[in-house]
């Protein structure tokens, strides 16, 4: 997909945005997907949004991972103008989290092992936060004290233990965070503890754990979906029916980045060995769009009267990439690998490019075009029917004029030829 051109750089906004917490497990009815160019289309497009009662200056959210791993980097994200930050996933006992180095590997557009060419793929074997929970909680409090109107979302993951989940929710909520994203989708690390994708791939387990979480949480809950499943709408449906206010999709795709053809060892290589990890970056964008489209269609047909939300994730590096997710029904767009490659200042370019897209179509708000492209997806059988019908219509036109009154002076020769048989 082509990138949109950058016309100008936006300045940091000092606008304050309030946070409306949920009083219970449900919010007011959801605004349906709609397409309507507002009357004041000539004005500067407004990127601000309200999602599950959370007001953000723009739809761009730091995705859970290294860009949200400590106070310093999350503060930088807020200062640069990101709409919200999802912190790196935390659990009660960080001592069980032991990372290795190197833990990243890149794929370039070119031959295997090429040091040239655009980076299109990124694999990680990184685990959740290895910092003590008390340290992360202290930094959450510091951030909310400094930025009371900014949206800070805690990402959490625990073992299959109701009491542990409840304790973790209590502790993160005490810091003043605005929402919770539940990591049901990390594709590697600690599956034997029923953590991450081990829950997200088992709908019966997911329903039970989501029930625990949503009975306890007093802030909006987003369930982060794994793409490593046959039908992603199944766990998304379970998460929403179990009380979650939103879903995020997708987390990384289980992968093997490649083999070094000189050493015959896999990448990333740790002491000569590796393990399958999570794949992200530009190459996963089409896959993520497909998953988000499927979830959005399900949400529209089954949850149209509820105020649920969808956060799109996967390969976002341009405003155009983000526009595609929004056109497929996403309320927000998360960026993680893109920040690791381009820095926190990327948000300025994303905002300008998204505004350029909106100006091109005379959209004045995100809601003006959110979900606008969903209606253009159908079944293959329906595509066949529509094409056959169109072919028959074109054949009918080529058979020539239906009446003498249809002759025109300007098109007389073409009209004559339209009725010649050879």
C-alpha cells in the first residue's frame, strides 16, 4: 500500500482530555459504523476520539512492548503526542521472566541474509516485563500524576489462577491507570503456565478467565487477540460476551525468521540456538487487516447496539496504514515495531498523513469514515454472481441500439459498429 505524502509537521498539543471511567461492566450503546462527510469539510480534520469513555487527542496508541517498558520512554511518548500508551505487559512475579540477548531478528526485502533492502519483517523472542511489579506500579502512578489527562493503559497477564488475576487487577487499578489490556496472545514464553496465547487459543479457558477479569475490573477492558488461531472471530466473540469492552488485534504471528546459510543456525541466535518467536512489521500488515476486518464484521452484526471498541495492530508505519485499519472498523491504531524502527516522533508524521487522507475525501472526523470499507467485502460466490451479471449487462450493451430513437449524430459510427457481427 502506498504511503501518503507528508505536507507539514504538526506541533505538540496541550489540549486536555478527560477520562470517563466505567461505573460497571457496561457502557452506553455503541455508535454504529457510518460514513458521512461533515458539512465543515474545509476545516482542519479533527483526529480526536472517544473510545469506551476514554478521550484521546488522536487514534494512535503505543502498543505494548519495548516502547512502553518504563517511565522514561512512556513519558517521551506522551510528550511527542501519542493518543495513548499501552505499557509493557506486567504480572505479579517478574522473577519468573528471564529474557535473552539477542532477542530480535529482521527480514529485509532481498536475498536471505542481505544487509541491504527495506526492513519488512521483525521477529522477537522477548518476554513480558522483567521489571519488578512494584517498580512498574510506582511509575504508573508517577505518569498519571504528571499527565492526569493522558490515557495510560496497563497490559496484564497472569497464570490460570483467579486470585492472582484479581490481585493484579486491584494493584494496577490503584495506580490510576485508565484501562486494562489483557494479553491473551503472546505467542512464546510460559505456555506451560497457561499464560498468553495458551488462553487466547482456548475459548473455554478464555471465557472463564475473561469472566474473572471483568467481574473485578472497574475500568474498560480490552482483550488482545492472537492471530495464531483458525478463526479469530471466535475468541473475540467470547471476550466481548464475557464482559470486555473492546478487543485489540493482532498480536505477533508465530514464526521462524530464518536460517543463517553460512552457520546453519536459526535467527535470532542465542548461543547457537533459537526458538520460534513473534513476527511483526510491514509484512504482517495485510494479515492484520484481514483479521481486523473479520472481527469488525462480526462486531457489527452481533454487537451493533453495544459500545464495544476495536484496536487495530500490525505493520503501521504510515498514516495510510492507519487509515486502512480505521476503514475496516478500528477505533484506534496501535504501533510498536514502527516506534522501535522510527522513534517516538513517528506520531507527528502519522497524524499529518492521516489528516491528508481525510482532506482528500472531505472527512472531518475519524467517525466519518470508520468502517466505510467493510461493506465492500463479500463471499467468493457472491463475487462470481456479480461478475457474471456485469458481463451479461456489458454483452447486452454491445448488441447495439434497442430503438431507432437511440441514434445520435456524434456517436453514429460507433453506434453502427456496435451492431456489426464480424
